[in-house]
C-alpha cells in the first residue's frame, strides 16, 4: 500500500507527491535482521542441544548394542563387565513420577477448582500470587526438605509397619523424592488449570446455574470438562517437569539403580545418573561420558513428546474460547 | 446495565424478585445436594490447606534448622570442612552474583529482541515463524539437566571450548532462562493496543521509532516481571551447574574467567546438605533461608509489579 502513488486529488500545478519513504532506511532493515537473529538463536539452541546429544550417543551405540540399552533392566555401568540397560534408570524415574503424580494431581486440581469456582475474589487474589511466588522455591531447598523432614517426620511415622518392606531406618527412598516433587508441581498444576477453567465462557457457567444445577455439578460436569484440554496440558507439563527434575531426586531418592516401583526403595533416575556421572573430572570419550549423552537423549525425547502434547492442547483450548 | 430513567424502579423490582425466588429455590434444595455441596467444598479447601501447609512447613523447617548457623560468618567466610562452625558461603555468593550479572547481560537484549521480532515484525502465516514459536515454548520445558549437557558439550568443550570457567556457567544458565524472558516479553508487547502503533506510524514515525518510543516503554513492566522471574530461576538452578564445572569446594573469591573453578549458592547448599553432620545440615538450612529470602522477595516484587501495572487500555 505504501508503494502506491496518489495523483487524483493533487492540486493542479504541483507535481504529484509520493507516499514512499524518501530514503531506503537501511537502519530499519538492519534492526529487523538483528531482532530476527535473536529469535533465531532459540532455534540454534535446540539445534545445538540435538547435535551435542547425537554425536556421543552414536559413539555409545558403537560400543553398546541397542538391544541391551533399550530392553535390559540392568543398569550397572560401574561393574566389570558393565551393563547399560537404560530401563533400569527409566524404571526409577517412573517410580518417582507415578507416586508424585498420585499426590500432586488431586491436590493441584482440587486447588484449581477451589480457586476458580469457590474462592471469593479477594481470597483468590491472595492465594494465587502466593502459589505463583512459591513456584520460585529452588529445588535444592525442596530436596533438602524432602530428605530431612518429609522422610523422617512424615513418611516413617505414617508408614504401615512392614508393608512393602517397611520404611523404618532408611536414609533415602523414592517416596520422599516423590512427595518433594509433588510439592514442587502442585502450584504449577493449580495455577495453569485455574487459568484454563477461568477461560471457560461465563455463559456456560451461568446457563448451568439457571437450569438448576448445584454448585458441585457446575464445577464437575460443566466447567471441568469444558476446560479439560487445558487441565490435561497442565498435568502433562507437570509430568514433564517431574521427569526432568534432578536435585530433589539426587538428595532424597538415594542413588542406587533399582528397577522397581516400590516407593520405599532407594532408586537412581535418569537425571541423577547424569548429574553424578558428568561432573567436571569425567574423561571425554570414555564410555561413561558417552552413556551420559545416551541417557540424556532418552530424557530429551521423552520430555519433548510431553511438551509438544501439552503445547498442542493449550493451543486447542485457546482456539475454542479466546 | 442500567435500564435508564423511568424503567429503573421496575428493573430493580424484577431483579429483587428474581433474587428472592432463586434464594428460596436454593433453600429448598434436597438435603442430599446440600450435604454433597458441603462435603465437596470441604475437600477442596482441605487440598488448598495441604498445599499451602507443605510449603509453609518447608520455610519453617529451614528456619528451625538453620537459625543457629545464621551469623556474619555465613556471608563473610569461605566453606571449610575442618571448622564447620566458622564455615560460610562467601565464594558461593560472589560466584552467584557474577553468574547472574552475565545472565542479565545476555537475556535482556536477546530476550527482548526475540520477542520484538516475533510480535512486531514476524509474519505469523509463515511456517518458519510458527517453528520458532513452538520451539521457544518447548525450550521453556526442556529439563535443566539437558542444558547442563549442552553446556558441557557445546560451551565448555566442543565448538566454544571455553573450559570450566564461570562465564561458561553463566551462558548455560542464560540459555536455560531465555525462553521465560521471551514468552513474558511477548505477552507484554501483545498487551499494547494496536491503536498506539497506528497512531505513531500515522504521524510519520518509522517502525523502529514506533517500537522504541511507544511500544517498548508501555511494555516495560511486563518485560521487567519476566526478567526478574527468569533471574530468580537462574539463581536457584543447581543441576546444570554441576555439569559445567561449578566445583563444590572453592575457598577463594571466584573470577569470571578464572580457571581454578567457581561455585554458586545452590551448589554449595547441595554440598553441605549431603554431609550428615549436624553442623553442615544447619549450614545448608541457613543457606536455604538466605536464598529463600532473596528469591521470595524478588518473585513477590515481580508479581506485584505485574499485577500493579497490568494496564487496561
């Protein structure tokens, strides 16, 4: 549109004036390209992540057969001969994540329903910022709390005797890490699900009340299903966070590779293997060094799938209601 | 809402009537429904209380365990295994401050620049812009330990080959929190109404003049919120630093390019927390108190800022 020249309304005698910019404005273009480069840097980051994972992972599979890596539960890199069955540490991750979600999903969703449907606007304005501030607690603090309070003061006294081998006297266990992770993700599930439920149009809500629905029915049969894609997205994001969490597990779950779903056992998970193995003095090119990248690649692919699912679900509910 | 002049009393009467009927109906609810409502509300409230109590307990426990170790030594002295009662966090605090300075230098220009491109310049119908957008959302949820791997393979070794220096840690943390800054800045830019842009362009300003003099100033509170939240995340992040050479026992003040190693607050806390002796546990808790005070203050300020300046145009 800026390239059009106007001639029709010009007063007679004057030459037609052009609406085009008088100079080429190279500065403007340079700025645009500089900004585009900043945005491109994020793509470069992803590329760099993938590249740095791929190289050593290929090197790893030249030594360790894929059948052993993907189908064996024996994760014993320090033994002679070593065994690299990634399922051994994946099982640890699954153990910690399952128990944390069994606690975090009900708590987080109940908090979200309370905030969006029950709390007075004033109470909501108090609780929601508190939850948001609390998402900023460093995970090393939560890990310390899990191992020095949740484990001795909550799990051990409440654990039913010898059930599953008993909790007494264990310095580390998966369940302590699970409860710590639950503490970390409840605010995430609660605030994101609350946002999703509040994006449901007021009309659906008022219509249900006008038809005589009780408050429970409105919350559980109207608002909850209407916000479901956003709620599922928040839960998937929480699972992805739990899978990738390092410090809480490192402090509270011990570090013993253990292919079990028993919550009172000590387990090693993918992240804690990476964090304990890839410290500063590891030799580049050693099999341990490469195994870190292979486990990292598995972790990256798992969380990538969950993140993409979550992003798509959020887009879906945005399209429907906004 | 007002029906205006003559009909106002009639409207008021109708509303009052409707309200009375509704209340009467609600009072006539079957007993079962009333009980069910009360039980449901009670359960929800219980969940809220448990969630908040857990987080309150975390803070109280740190206070109870760590208050004995709070003294000027905590910030003035280096760590020590021989004299745990005199040990502190001095190199870790200095290390964290230097790390954060580097993070800020990187994320403010790059984060705001990327957000400006995506909101002000990018043509949303082009596939590559969608790719950038989804990519940023995904990066925001990539586990922090993966950034540690990236830092180890790409920044410390590999193409950049900086070695185990503080700047490498800083760059790793910056990449980790960059998506947060971009996402928050984009939201802030999107909240500035188009009429402001159109007005400026109509007066003859170029696109960049419009952005610099009109759009960016209006978006500053939102951008600042994002930057503060990102920095507070970077301060508390431990896992990636373990991979890029933040060594746990540094007794001297670290420098940005020093090759003798560096430390950071959360890494030092982690190290103390791993030691079973009472004195080290107290030191860990005291360090946590120190970090919580700083982080909760920063986050509260950021969220206050956002809620305060959330402009309704």
